[in-house]
């Protein structure tokens, strides 16, 4: 005999299960989204940002921290300030050169998380949490990086405006491949313009450094 009690609809059970599953996924997704925003901090306060809040900076100066050459530097900059301007005008680190200010010459090259970037094209606020290395952090007159020393020996500069950027690009290339050949060296400075035409000396300095690396001397 058939029961009068209506059977639970399989379809209904499925849709209830799907609904519960969907709800769990949605709340997990929301939690993940909140977690992904949790690294964002308000510019002006130590208080944690409300979950899901969007960081707002400016238009006035905002206090930020940058890690440059292994040291944490605190400065106050408007959000429109580039990393290059922050280095030179806020921190007095003038080794990184300002030439075109539009990403065309490579004079302002620094390392950000180990990769070369033109610092005139990076906002200082976007460099927070990154490892920045400038020419000052690569070496100094008392303790030069092998590429810096090779530039001196090969007389690879005239006015010197392009030189820090060239050195940073070559140091990064030789760190990637300590035995880089001339093609790779040329490629690494393709974005570095020298108006004085020192290229042959620059390539000689880089290749001499590569030979030094090959012989087990120096480090990047
Ligand atoms: S000054 Fe940045 S690329 Fe020329
Ligand atoms: S040495 Fe003058 S621009 Fe390169």
C-alpha cells in the first residue's frame, strides 16, 4: 500500500544541500577576501583597518615605511611621490639619478625584490613591504661591489649620470648568471641610455667582472 505521506523530494534535498554548501563557500570566500585585505593598514593610525576596508591615502603626506638597503626608513610622502623622489628628496640618497623622469633612460634603476625597476615609475607608497636596494646599498668607496670596482678599472664613465643605473642593471644580470656573456650583458643594459657613449667600456667592465666571478672572485 502506498503511503499518503509525501516522500521527501530528492530534488529538494539536493537543492538544500547545494544551498548549504554554497553558503559555506561564500562565507569561506568572504573570510579569504578579508584575510587578503588584512595586510592593508591605514596610513595614519596604528589601529587595525575594519575588515574589507579599502586603504585611502592622501592627498596630503602620509607616514610610510620603506625597507632600503636592509634598513627600515620612515618618511612622510604624498601618494603621488615616486620612489625616486622619495629616495633623493626625502631620504637624501642621491646616488640614484633623476634624468628623464619618465621611464625612458634607466638612470634611476634600483632593485625591488631583486628585480631591476626604474624608480621614477614606481610610487613610493607601492614600494612598501618590498626590499629596495640602491647603488648606496650595493657598495661604497671603501668596500665596492665587484661591478663598481670594474667600472673604475675600465674607466666606464664620463659624466656619470647613467653610471649608477648601469651598475645596478649589470649587477642584477650577473647575480642571475655570474658567467653572463656579452649578449646577455648588452641585453641587461638595453634600457640604460648613456649619452656620453661609454658603452664599450661598460661592456668591458661587465665582462671583466663576469670573468672574476668565473674565477670564483667577488659576489653579487
Ligand atoms: S629617470 Fe627614470 S628612467 Fe629616466
Ligand atoms: S657617462 Fe654620461 S650619460 Fe653615461
